[in-house]
């Protein structure tokens, strides 16, 4: 049996609305501060990242996230979250969610320019 695993952006359906729950990439990230393994870092762009090799699966970061964006991948026994498609950003491409949003309400870029 194939499991899909956690979605990096959860969506809560409260008909007729859909509420996305996503990582806010906090400047002083509570998830980073809670991580005993120091597996969570913030890069120079301000993106909160999880080093999967360092994650010990203790779930402290999940409890610390005020937005509910951190999730646990049961199959790999590690914490996971949106990383803004960091590999796509390295190629100067927008995150995948921006491209597939049917209403074009997900934007990526400098907040002052948007």
C-alpha cells in the first residue's frame, strides 16, 4: 500500500471556505528554538529549513509551531514543513504552490514589491 504522507501546506475545509495552514518562516522561529537536535535553521533568505539527517523525530517543533504548519512524516519518522520549494528557488523558479493556485492568490516575492 502506498502512503502519500503529509501535505506541506494543510488545507482546512470549512464550507464554503478553504483555509490554508502554511509555514510563516518566522524570523525568530519557535520551531527552531524548540529543536533539541538543532535540525532547524534559517537561511540567508529567511526560509526556515529542516535538515532531515539531523531530525530525531521528537516532535518538539510541531508542538512549538503557533501556526500548526509543522507536521510529522510517520513513514520517515521526521518533522516536515514547507520549504518554499527551495530547489525551485535556486533555479529562479517560483514555489510550486504559486504556479498551481487556480485563483492566483498565492504570491511569492519581496512583500514591498507585491
